[in-house]
C-alpha cells in the first residue's frame, strides 16, 4: 500500500505541464484506477504532510485533471482540510481546499465542492478563514484565470452562507472592490442584493473608515471603467447616506 502511494506521488511530482497531453491523460487514468480500487490510498499522508490530493493540486495543473481531483476528493473528502497539524498552526496554504480555490484552473471546482461537500465549508477552519474570500480574489485579479462571474454565482448559489462571511473585518463586497480587475456591474449588484448589510459595512484603515462606496469611487478614479461607474451609481441609489460618510476628514461625493 505504501509502495503504491509513493509510486503515485512520484509520478505526479515528475510530470510537467509541457509533457504530451497523452502523458497527462495516462497518469490521470492511472490515479483514478488505483484510488477507485483502493480508496484508502486517498487517506494516507506521508512524512512531509502530503496526501495524494495535495500533490495532485500542486502538480496536475491542467483542466484535464479535474476529474482526477474529484475522484480523490470523493474517496476521502476530509483530505480537503489538510492535516490537523496544518490546521492547528493555521498553515492554510498547505490545505487542499485553499490550494484549489487559489489555483487559476482548479478554482472552477469550488461550486462542485460546495454542492457535494458542503460540510467542508462549514468546518471550523473554513469558517475562521473562509475560502470564498480567496475565490473573490481570483475573480478580481488581472492575471488570466478560469474564475468567471458564472463560477462566482454558482458557488454562492450552492453555498449562500458565504454571502455574510468576512475576513479581517472585510465583507465580500470589500474584497470585490479591492481587486485590480474590473468587476462586471451585474455581478456586483447580484451579490449586493443578496447581502445588503455589506453595502454600509465599514472597514478601518489607517486613514479612516471605508465602506463599499469609498472603495468603488477610488477604483473609478483610477480605472474610469463603465462597470465601476455603474457600481458607484448603484451604491448611491441603494444607500444615499454613504455619500456623506467621512474618510480621512473629507466627504466622499459622487
């Protein structure tokens, strides 16, 4: 059993993205067969704290590997949470759930995880450090990735609890408005309608408190995009009081 586990680990660590697609597919089929025949392989963790799932998330970087990752999760869903030691020491980056959500290809699996393994997202470690924030960050970064507005909506519909989750006192709307890529106005409004309390929620910064309108106006002044303009107008209409909320002793006007 240990030999089979190590063989699979080594095979995944040896493959590289520019290997022929046939090589990747052969490895995917090999992993799925071995784990389907012996699901206990998905439960094993080596001396480095690595499981088959964590190794797959790190080394199988093509979207053709999504079925393999799903197979490993189905065999042992708890592997998504990483080792107890990693959770205890808050080494979130080592936990497969965060490896998946922060991966430009694998993040598309988050709605599937939310639908089929909701209890993972309700685990105390995920409630303390909600993966939805990382998913929002993937959506609002400039680098090309697979995290589209459709993925965001599918995730929230499968796991509506995420609408009210925060990290560091910041709501999901705060994180949407702190990104470097323009958020589609329709997507922002869709999220805001489902968590209206976030519109007026404030976050403390060194120069004072900021709400969603402060952040949106700041982005509009930098990027001057049509979506940011529509988002600012929407926030003003939905919450006119936000216009007069002070930041750094100045009024924010639209």
